[in-house]
């Protein structure tokens, strides 16, 4: 989400391969999904892949659209 606003470095898990791929621009579909959510666009969660759904749910929590729950990825 912050990459959209120019963040080029952060303290993160440097062994998280998925995060590295996103930072290197190798997952544009995930970035596009997050940007759509940030812009307030409606997204049909039933049309998302399993991994996209996890990002969708995470973004909704971070954007304050839903309340965090310990089981949020499973619901």
C-alpha cells in the first residue's frame, strides 16, 4: 500500500519471498487489486483467487473497512 506513495524501503522480513516479489514489481495483479481497494472501488471477492482474497482481506483491515479478528483469513 505504501509503495504507491513512493515508499522504497522498509523494515520487513527479508526472507519473505512473496513480499520481495511484490517489492520488485513481479506481482502487478496484487498491486492493482490493492490500489482498487485504496481508491474505494467495489471488488467482487468471489471472483478472487485464494491468494488475492488474503490480500483483499488484509487491505480491508488496514483501510479500516473491517475489524481485525484472529481468524480473519479463514472467515
